[in-house]
């Protein structure tokens, strides 16, 4: 073979290899997002921002497949199965029930959980330090904040010993954890809790009618994707019903509810980004310790307090991370 022909062939081979390598590198990795909430909350933006800070640009080297249950927890298994059929590189699952649904569908695709209160108790991990399976991620300890929510509620409404407590029984695992925490805290605080089941937005009105009819002056709305997705409607109903209301998510207080205390789920989603990054680079979820650090925020709406004629003690305002006036 002549030297010129050899150089031409070699150059062509190198170009082909280079092009193939470039194509392989430029193929976006696919991240599936499974959540019982809807996209309007904006929580998942924390994940997108966190990955962007790590060098992932949507459409260039990463792509997202979102599956929202819109508050319908019974849809989670089919949505999880859909992501598995797509053979995504990793699944990011929000809260316990979504993580359980994903884990039941696959034992090979890595799963990064977000905001799971008790991953060991739920059987999702062997231990925090060594999860041991295909699930790792963050634990928000959200159920543990229920006691603090009731404590703050009692400080603001000391004469309201009877507290209505709204929960969603279709969110089986997480709601059960919060209900148990509420019962335990109520004994210590000397509160009488009246649990009210709410499964859909159509039940919001009747639930508030019950609370008002039974003359409950205070209301605790437990953390749940259904409630978060409808925080504005619930906040408006709480003010209309003149209830001293404690919730678990900032958007409630921003929409008009009196108070909120709970995890910052934007930050919790963002904390999942390093897990996704490490997994996409080849690390195994079984070897990645679960992160229990959570950022909690306490928000007080003073405008609502004035509307309700409620005096918020200075000590409570001093504890608040945000005061809405």
C-alpha cells in the first residue's frame, strides 16, 4: 500500500472513531422524575438547577422524562413502569410512595429518592450509611416536624385545645407516619386531635364545613403532595373559615394560611443532584450514604394574623425564617 493511501485511510479511520466518540459523548443521559405532585409546585426546579451547577445542560448532555401523578397516588405504579420501559439512566422519586413504586418496578435502574421520611422503616434501604440496594438519596425527616408544628400552633392559639388535623389516606406510608407523630405529640402537648380524611380537591369544602361545624379553632394540614398542589385553595378556605392554620409548606403561608413549618423541598430536590451526578459517572447507589440533612423553614403571614385578629408572640416571630406582611 502506498504511503499516501495509508495516510488517507488512517486519517479516515481516526475521523470515524472521533465522530463516533463525539456522538457517544453528546448523547444526553436520561433522568426519569416520578412524583405524586404536579409540575406547578416548582420543587423539581431544584434538581434541574443543582444538575446545571454540576455541568448538566438540558438538551445537551441531559434529558428529563417527567411523570406526574397529579395527586393520584394509585397512578404511581404505571408511571414508574413507563419510566422503566424507557430504560432511563436513573429515576428520581419524590417521597416514599413514589420511591416504593419505582423500586417495585426495577432492581437494576438506580433510584434517587427525594424527601423520604423513614427509608429504613419503609424497607427502602438496609441502613443510612450503606443502603445496599438500588435506592439512595435524601431523607427529609418530614414526619418528625409534626411535633414542632403542633407546638407552634399551641403557642399561637393556647386556648384551642381541640385541633382538626387534615390528612390524605391514599398516601399510605407517609401519612401514617405523620399521623402517628401527631398522636404522640398531642399527648405531650395536651391537645385533642380530630383527624379528617381528604382524598381529592372535591372534598376540601366539606372538610372545612366539618371543622367549622365542630367549632375547631385550629387546623393542622399535614404535608402531602395533594395539599401542596392545592395550597392556594386550602389557604383561602382556612382564612374564610377563620381558622388558625398550621401547614407544612411555604406556599400555604404565601397564599394566605397563617403559618407553615416544614422542609424546603426545592432544596431537598437540589440535594439529590449530586447523587444523580455520581450515579451517571458510574458509582453505585448501594455505596452512596443517605443524606438526612434537611433545611426547615418557618413562615408566618402577619397579614392573615391581622385579618383573624391573632396576636403572634414576639418570641414566635423571632423564630420565623420569613415573615409575610
